[in-house]
C-alpha cells in the first residue's frame, strides 16, 4: 500500500452518511430524502449535489460534532495509507448551523490532533469562501482566518458554484489572505472553462488550482501551467460523477501530466462520489497505465505543494522514502 497525500477535500462533503443521520436525529434536523435505501447520498446533478451537501452540512452544530467528523475522516484515511491531508473548511456552513469561526476551527482541530496521536497522520485546514454567496461573504471568510489565526489553518481558497462571480470579484479577499502568509488556491476549470483558470491565475495569485482540468482545452494555457509550476488538485471521480467526462479513460489527468503540468489526486467529497484517495490512485493508475513510481511521484508533488511548513514537508518526504524504498 503506497503512501498517499491529499490537497483537495471538503470536510463537510467527507461526512459519512451514517454520521450525518445520527447527528440529524440528535439535533432534530429533517434530512428526509438525503440518503437512499442503500445508505448513499441522493442527488442527480450539480445543483442538487450542492443542495444535498448543504443539507448534510447543516447537522453539524457543535465543536464536538466537527471533532467527530475530522477524526472519522482522517483515521479512515490513515488506515488506507494517507500520511498527509488538507481539508477545506467553510465558515459560512458553520455559521449557518449557528457555530462561530473559532469554535468551528477548534472542533475540527481537536479531531485532527486526536487522529494524529492515534495514527500519525498530518493534516492542515484551508479556509474557503463560497463564491455563490457573494464577494462580501468570501471577504468575511478571509478576514476571519486572518483575525483568528490557528496553527493548523494554513491556506485560503475559493469554492462553491463556479458559474457565479468572476475571479476579479474575489481579488481583495485573496490579497488579505496572501498578505497574512496563507497559501492560496481556488476552484477553477471545473464547470468554468479555460478562461476561469486564466482568471484565477491573473487575479488571485494562486499557486494551486482546485480541479483546473479544463485547461486541457487551451494548449497555451497548459503550457503556462507547466511553466509557472501551478499545481492542479485533480479529482477524477468528482469530475466523472458530475458529468464533465465519461470515465477515467477520457479524463485528461494523464494528458496534463504528460504535458508537464504538476498534478495531484484527490477525493473532493468522497462519500458523495463513492470514492477515496486510495481508490483514486488505483483507478487512475489502471486507466492510464501508471506504475508505482508514477503514484509515488504524485504523492511527492502533493507534499511539495502542501500548505505546511518546511520541517513538516521534510518529515513527510522521509516517511514516503522509507515506506516506498523497495517500490521505487
């Protein structure tokens, strides 16, 4: 089992349906229709996915709820070989459920540190603004992250419906976060085409892009990504489930990598898309003929691009090298 690392996972979107249903019962939240008879989240397109995501998120009401969520996610990932993971955290979702930013972060941090103590997994958090809630909301998320720093909050990003708002609308929020030393990433090139990727690069000064796969439609943009060393947080199962591509064979991750673009593999919202990081590694490898050395390189890329301190990266590289010495 090769070590993995993940840069793109929404923590509310990683909530197991059974945990969501248990908390819904505890807090009296009506989640009728959210989960089907087989225990899977029910949705059929991107709009209904966002609605299901928001409903599932609404059951998390206390710091202890969030601690249970982050602990459950990272212990499961560690069992599957993950040595490092970053999660997107959304102050807007916590606020909608009645929880302030600091309590939200502390709850998640409690679960993360417990998982580290038990399994040795390292993790960090990336605060995200939700673009379809508007530029003011995204700015408030950046200000919250800067005003209440936490050692495990190391990045800032932009998530939500890519069909709303141009990158220039969020430049002020990204300037606030960047000046505070947070790593910067943004969802682009998923439902938006190459122009959304170009806009994120030009206006938000990101070093990473969430998804970014539709850059493949513009050869000059692919060249730019490779030359500037921008890292793509690629989520194949998510892209396929949401109808961007017909299957893993048709997904452009291998073509992007062959063109010199730095790519990583990620789960996005794993139970919604019936996936995990280890499953992404295995399925992409099978579809594109990648070998162990290719997957080890993917993990190295993720570590190099991680929003954590250099000492942590050095320790992670040593763990990776020790674990894969025979394979590499």
